[in-house]
C-alpha cells in the first residue's frame, strides 16, 4: 500500500520544477551549451541514470557497503552491546512491509549521492501506549520533494511537500531530511543539501556529450574515406564501369581475406579521410580524466573502476581499504546517525535505554587484513586473552584464567608459577638487585 494515502492531497497544477525543466529544454533546443543545471531531476536523469561513470561509482559504493551489518546497540560497562530482542531491532532487517532495509539503504544512497538530499517518512502513532513511535519508515522520491520554509531562522523548516501527480503535505516531525552541507546561506536553496555532482556538472556534461559524439559517428555510418584515381590529366577520371570494377575488387578482397594480404589495383589511387576519429578528438583520454574527477568527488579510488594508469597502490586490498576509510564508512556512519535521530531520539523510552544504531564491520574482508599484526602487538603488550577477543570483535570467554595476562616464552598464565609473593619470597626486583651487587 502506498504510505501517503492518508495524507492531505490536492491536485498538482504546476510548480517551480516545471519551469526549470521547461527552461532547460529550451536551452537544449536553442543550441546553448548543454551543462547540467542545478536541479534534482537533472542530477538523476543526466547524472546517475544518464552517465555510466556516475552510475558505476555510486553502485560500487552501494555494493561494497552491503558487507557491513546494521545493528541496534546499547552501552554496557563502556562497551557496545548488540540488542536483538527489542522492537526496534526489526529495522535492521526491514524498513516497512514491502521493503527490506537493504533496499532502503540502496535507495537512500542513490538519492543522497546523486542529489545531495534523501527524505524519509514515518507515520507516527498518535495515541495509546505507543504514542510517538512508528512501525515503518518509507523512502520518498527525493527529486519530487520541496521544503516549505517557516520564515524562522531558528526553525527554518515549516514542512515538506511531495509533488507527483498530486501534492502531499507533511509535518516536519514526520520527515527526516538527510543532506550534505550547503554553504550557500542566504539563497533560496539553502535548506537543501548540495549535490556532489554540482561541483562536477561540467565534467558530467562533457562526458555525456563525448558519448553522444561517438554514438552519432556510428549512427551516421558515412564512408570512412574517399578513394580516387591519382592522375595528372585533369580530363581523366574513372568511368562508371571502372568505378564498379574497383568496388568489386575490394568486395572480393574483403570476402577472401581478413588481414595481412596485399591488394593490387590497376592504377595509382589516392585517399581522402572523412570525419575525425575518437582518438583525434581525445574522447577516450577526456573520458578517463573525467572518471578520475568523479571518483575524487565521491572519495572513491579510481582504481576500483579499472583505472590502472593512475594506480599508486601495491595491491587491490589497499585500494579497497582506502575506499572504506575515506568513502564508505563515513557514509554508513551518517546513515546510522540519521536512523538513530529519526527513530530513537524522539521517544524518551528509547533514549533512557541508551539505544542507538551502528554498523558492524567484522565481516568486511578488506578491514581484517591487519588483525594479525594487531593481535601480535596486543600479546607483546601483555593484554589478557579476553581483552584481545573483545578488541577483535569476539565475545569474551567466561573463565577467570582468560582475564590474566600471558607471560614467558611458553605463554603460561601467571597463576601457574609456584612463586607466591605473600609467602615471604623475594619478588623480581629483589632478585635483580641481588644479582647486580654480587
């Protein structure tokens, strides 16, 4: 069921986005340079859906982040403890009756990384014991959402409007607006987040035009060159029969040989090339540079998109670790923070229980490559086995011996030694002092 059926709706008669789209189409038809405009629908149609590199980058981020697991946590003894039996635990698996949380996350990242804004809706229970809570969250089509300003700089958002075939209005507490920071204060768009593609609008448009240029060359299918008889006599030339004869020679040659065999013509000929090759237009090089620019915009190493030429990494693992550190983890932590703010913070009962959402990265292979070095360091620093287990994301073992440090070449527990300091025996410092004075 569409979740907005119970909201106030009025027929849509027109909005500012219609005007922007009309102006944009006029610019295209009028022959003005086709640079992607700062419009959410343009960022989808010309960016994510219309540019193969933008699509590949965002989808690579989405596929990689699926290795991390969304978890409901609480704090106990200063440590994060997973909560699996709470009513909020279901949101780690499903967003609503028709959408898994995995799909919700995918849609969220597509909207936020392309448009710079993602909007979530939750129907709030208004009465009873569960007042203020919600049973589901829905992802709104971000390119069709408009923010209503309140005129109050302390609380600038007065509501939200979803504009499709009808207009649906929402209260501020029903919607979470996840966005990137927008530094353009004082402008009408200051309530909206800035799209990463705004900084790369010219690059995206140039790449789209480069692909269109190549496509046009294939569509036109004009002869790649003109073959002519090279003679000094201006009155000479090929007769129609001679022309047909030369064409037949080339046709027979093409049927008989693929490459590596010469063709002998009955006269001297010249060749005039038509058009400009993609190499001469620098289309391929320009597209490669554009891909690197876009990867930098999103914080993703271009090597993950098969860019071998600019590689400075020794192996693929290092590339992926860089992607996790500078791109994927920051985006996931923002998602978990938004989910906590939307579902937990408005309910005092949840806040009192110390609940919050976070991500478990223990199944991310690229982040586990240094565990061996980490464990070696902890053992050399005489950490207890339980401390090592907890530091590597594993549950501690309920045995007193696991809380004692391992010492000595055989890594025996300290309690295994027969020396008892309480029995009057000298401690190690006394032993060392005696050896020094002998």
